[in-house]
């Protein structure tokens, strides 16, 4: 069994008190002893190591610190202990803080507020700069269409569009059921259950199909864009592309933007269709409206401009989601933690902007008479 | 049951496990059908610096990862400090992990912690009873022992240069006063002056702290300067272990081309030059040196 470190004090040769450290003086044994040693009062005339067994640098440090504290010499040290104490004594003038420098709380809060506000201002400038780069790169691609990366575009369309079909379908089906069920409960009070068809059809095509798809795509693909580009920035892949003469905006950002803008309206219509099927299924089961009657009725009650509203919003939301993902990814500079915060930022920024713009579109389309 | 982890008791002096802190027998590693190691044997002696060399892709890092339990081998036995590693699970090999320190190639520092906080992580993990005060003191002197300036103590890894990151990684590897130190290409990516300084640092720490060092390197200067023995990995196993003169005496083609290539000859020449100057300096300062030796005795 391993011994435990301890200490005793005994009267020394010249009337002083000798502090005798016993047992193994190791990092594993000194932890419990340390606070007792620190509580010790002087005066101590010598530190005796002759009764200690083994020693490591933590033991050497403890002996050295005690000897400095009491101004007492170390006696009875083995050659090994002497060697370690020699090495430690050369490394004892570090007074730097272990934690990073921090301001007191009263100063830190206003400082943080200031950083956030200037960050907002800089963020707007940076986003505008990024959009400018995208426009320039698009212009260059229009002039040299052969540089356009079709394979990357198709690959991204598969990743963010085709692979999302299952989850978006399931989500839309369930939301369609919920709208039909809740709508029917309210409309039943007026005996107007048949208007459930209008509610489900118009809401799905006009609002929910595109909006929910945008939120799902922001969570699935916007975050992926930010994390991918951020990691590529950290591993200097993007710098390497620049030096080879490949524009990262052309090669990475434009395919992602285009893929999202193409797939968003398609996913939106798909989502609306599945939502309507969900509503029709519930109506067939609980409201007594036959499934195909429900679908036929949709054609009569949903004006065509509702489909257009959904289709127009799709690419705009796609642009927002992909831009915030790519923009945040390319802002990564230092470390892994930043990839995380930038990814979060990308999703939050995308969903926030999508909802703000959706409100704007709602007002706009009703003003132009597409209510 | 306490959640507290205890450190393995050192093996009795003179026992097999004490003389050979690392023993590898019949190791086989494969990724799919690609066999990396086949029937690999290796013994590391206590208190030596063992250099491990081999061409790129011969599995030097995989060997190290197997020894420290990050890679589960397909077959074979690995014993580190008397404990078998091959069948180790996460919870019962914990006692061996407080007796080794590992420096990964890129430093592998925790990026959200300062250098000193990085050093404190293993101390917190294994010895929660150590007071904050003592733990901070330990972190501070370990930072200096690793050759970092005091200002680096509270810096984040992203604020350090490549060489300083390696030193910070070394400080963390030494946090628990280990007996065994694993170094994966410690001088890769350092400038020659920085690399030579790092070699000397490893040598002096090894002598002061009595470490056994397992060192993977491509750096011929490191091999000549600080390694006691060199193990050569080729043909999926360790084909030779010995001092460099012993290795030069073998006639394996890879060893020959490794040490007798232009870089090998240059490293040999520079190490001989240094020894000559050191010998001359000793001869010139003969009486003085003897005097200090006598005083020391």
C-alpha cells in the first residue's frame, strides 16, 4: 500500500523548529496535506526531507515554497530531491494569472454591450461586402459560363433538397393534420366545416409550405454551410483555393446559393402538397369529407395567385438561408468554438430574417390585391 | 463505491514491469484489408529515450495510438507500466493514465482554455483534492519548466506560435509528473533553432524528471542528439532496435538509405562536429572542470 504524506515539527539543533516532511511527496499524496502546510505558523528554522520517501516536482515545489516562505534552508534532501528543487527554483518567478485577464463586472457589462453594438454595425457592412462579392462573382460567371460548376450545383441540390424530402414531407403532413383538426373545431361552431378546405389549402400554399420549409432548410443546410465553410477556413483550404486562383465565392458560395434558390420553391410546393394531403386525410377520417372531394374542392377555393405567392417567396427565403450560412462560415477566424457560434449565428439570422420578410410579404401581397 | 480515481501503484523496483515500462508482443493492426502491423514486438527500457522511425504510412502513429489505448488492435498484447492495455475499458485503465503524458502532433490543446488552464485539466481530473492555490502554482511552474515565457500562462492556444503550442502541449503532458512521455513528432514544423532547443529541453527534462520517452520523429538531428536507442518500423513490424551505430551495422536497405542519405550524413557530420567541439572545450577547461567536479563531490 502506498504511504501518505505528512509532516511533524520537532525542536531543531539551534533552538528553532524543524519542519519534517514524511512519506512520499508526490502529486498524488500532497493534495490533502497542502492546506495544512499553508496554515502553518512560523518561525521554522529548517525543512527536513530526510524522512521523505519519493519525490516529484510537486513535492519539490512544496518544499521550495515552504523554504522561501519561512526563509529556512532545506536539509536532508536526497540527490534526486536536490536535482528537482534545482529545476523548480529556476522556474518559480511566474506571477502571471492562470485565467485570462478580465475586467470587473461593472465594466464588463458596458464593454460587452459596446462590443455587441459595434459588432452589429460591422456585421451590416460585412454582409453588404459579402453580397457585393457574390454579385461580382455572378457577373464573372455570366461572362465565363464555362467556369460554372454544374457538378457542385447538382451535388448541393441533392444534399439540401432531395435528401430533405422525407423530413419535410413528414413535418408537412403532420402540420396539415393539425390545421385541419383545429380549423374544423372552430369552424364547426358556425356550421362551416366545409371551409376547412379553404383554410388548409390557402394556408399551406401561401404561407406554411414555404415558411416551414425555409425554417427546416435553415436548420438542416444553413448550419451545414456555416460549419463546412468555417472548418475549411480553419484548415486553410479556402486560402489554398485563393492562391491557386479559384475564387471561393465562385466555387463554394454560388453553387450553394443557387442550389438553395432552385430547391426552395420546389420543396415549398412539395410541402404544401403533402400538407393538403394530410388535411384531406384527417377530413376523410373525422369530418366526413371524402378524400378526393377535398382535393377537387382545393382547385375551386384556392386562387391561383396563392400558388404564385408561395413560389415567389421560395427563392427569396432560399437566398437568405444560404447567404447567412455561407457568410457566417466565411467569418470564422480562430478556433473550433467560433465554428460553433457562427453556425448558431447562421441559423438564428436565417430564421429571424425569413420571418421578418414573411411578414413583409404578407402585407405587400395583400396591398397588391393578391389577398 | 467512490467516483474518485486512484493512481496505479508503481511496480516493484527491478521487476519486469519496472525495467520495461512498455512491452508490445505480436501486435496486429489493420484497417479493413489494409494491414498496418503484423506480429510487431517492441520493448522500451526504463529511463531511455526511444526514437521510433519509419517511412510515411508505416504506422508509427498507429503504434503509439495502440500503446496508449486509442486504437484497439486486432491481435497482440500491450503492457504499459505492468498493466495490459489491449483489453482495457474506459473505466479500468484510468489508473494508468495518470502515469503517462502525451504530446500530440499539433499540440491538441483545448482551444477554449488558457495554457495554464490546459495544464490544470489533468490535475483537476485526477486529484480534485488539490487546492486551487497549489494547482495554480503547479500550472505556473510547469509552464516555465516547458520553456515558455511567463506571459504565455494566461494566453489562449490561438494566440501562440507553432513552437509555443508544442511547449504548452508538453507542459500539459508533464502536468501529473508522469513516468512515461509519448511525443509524436515534437520537432515537426519548428525552425532548426527552435527544434534544437526543443531537443535539449526534452533531454534535460528527461534527465531531471527521470522520464522514459517514446518519441516518434522524422528529424535525424533529434535521433542523433537525444535518442538512446532507435526502433525502425518497416515491413509491418519493428525490424531493428538499437543505437545508431548498431543500426548502421545492419544491412537492411531501408535503414541504409535512411541513415546514409544526404540528410542522414549531414546530421551525422553535425553531431560529430558538436561532440568534437565539446571534447575540445572539455580538454581546454580540464583543470577547471575537474575542480568543479571535486567541489561538487
